[in-house]
């Protein structure tokens, strides 16, 4: 990032504690328009808690989140129009159809063009033919794609994705990759958490490995060798579990 590029989303000293457990430890990040950050890490590293704080679903114990240079205010709803979140929960209503779910969220956001916007989003995630199907009748992978359509319905500037490839077959994964490519091409700021080392590197302009709540390693996507990344990942995780002093020592 250059100094001339304003940050779209920032985290400053972001920390989240659950009693004696520190899930996220003083994480700093700053993304400009078009940057795609992929975060890898083992279970329990605090990745989901980090996304929750970036998306306003969880208050940090310490630190600050800024969207477009303005500190996130939990009492104000306007910033929610700038952020789209795909989480494990999905936020879908099983007895409503795919189309009805999107229309419901579209009305919450006050979107005026739902007759056009809803079918366009369903078609983009490969669910045009299931528009009238109740969500409870859809497979897990279809619900995942519908949740993605919901997260992108209001055309947010910042997109937060928690394990978006989970439960997708190869065809659906290809659809997802196309959507993510469009987000990058359209200069959205994306933060994606994933365990899939191969798919996670495909579009990343920046990469981080989170261990024990910290970013134990960060790098540019263009500088990462996919063939050697798995060994780097395991070395970083192993060093990170031994404590902060070990991180970076002797890593490839």
C-alpha cells in the first residue's frame, strides 16, 4: 500500500478476550480498494473472532476498527451498508424461498431496485433456477452460495468471508472463484479466512498466517510460492504455538 492510497478498512491494536482467554492479540491491518487479504491459521487461532470485530458483530476488548477512515460506531447502522459478511451462520430463513430471503434483506437495506438486483444476484451464484425453492430444501452448498448472494446484495465496499469454500462441490467452487475475482476486479476490499491453502492463495494480494491470536507471518500474494507455501505455513504455526519469541525464527 502506498501513502497516497486511502485505507478502506483498518484495524488498530485489535484485541478480543473471553475471560482469561485472549482470542485476538493486538492485530493491525489496513486494506485499500482492490486489496484481497487471505488469512490462514489453525483452529482456535482467533480468525473468526477477528472477522466478527471487523464486521461489527463483536466488540473488541481493546483496539479500534475504522471503515473509510471513520471509527466503527456500534450505535450507528449506516456503516453496515458498506460491509458484507459471509459467516458460518448464513443468516437465512428456512421457510422463505431463496428469492424471498434476498428481498427481505434488500428491504432492510432500503434497496430500491430489488426486481432487478435479486434475480441478478441469484443468477451470479448459480441459483436462478432455485429462486422459488425454500431454503430448507436447498443443499448445504446451495445455502452457502445464497448466503454469499445475501452478503453482496447491497454492493458493499468491504467483504468479509469466513470459510466460503466449505461444502462446495467443484462446480460451485468455480462459481465462487468467479465471484471473488469480480470483487477484486471491481476494487472491493476483501478479507477471507480459509483452511484451503491452494484456493486461498489464488486471488490474494496479501496473505497472513494467524496463530494464537496474532499475525505470526504476513506477505504479499505475488511473493508467495504456492509450491512451498504449505511447508512455510506449518513452520509458522509450529513456531507460533511455542510463543511470540519463536515466530519468524528460522522460517523459510
